[in-house]
C-alpha cells in the first residue's frame, strides 16, 4: 500500500517509511522523557551535594575528597559496564559532575 504525503515532492511514502517515522517519533518521545528524568535527577543530586558543601564549610572540611571520588568513579564504571554504557564516557560524566560539585563547595568556604 502506498501513502501519498503532500509535503513530499518526490513521490509516495511506503508503509515501511511511515512505520519508520512512527518508530522514530516513539524513540524521540522516550528520549525526551529520559532527558527530563536526567535533569530532575541531577537537580535532586545537586540539592544533596550543596547540603554536603554547607556541612563541610561549617566544619572546616576540605571541599574535595579524592578517596571518595576515586571510589565513586570505580563504582560508576562498574555500573556503566552492567548497563552497556561506555565506562570511559561514564567516568568523564562523573568527573564533570564532581568538578561542578567541588566548585559549589568552594563557594561555601
């Protein structure tokens, strides 16, 4: 069955192309939902790290904790492998977050 789409000048769309467009739309909707989850999760995470920063400042503790950071990176790399995510990407992502957290902690000192 051929479906004609007035927005295309090069001819009719096939069922396969129409189905591909539907699947693409579904993937994009899932991506949009996951982006929202990531943003709200990061917001929640930073709420806690900011509280940690204030606590560290109140008790004259250092802004960074290299031992904890190393453990967190190793933990995240393991999780990434289990999730079929590139561990190097996960490590870069966590390092980016840690750098941002430390920057916030230093603001409180």
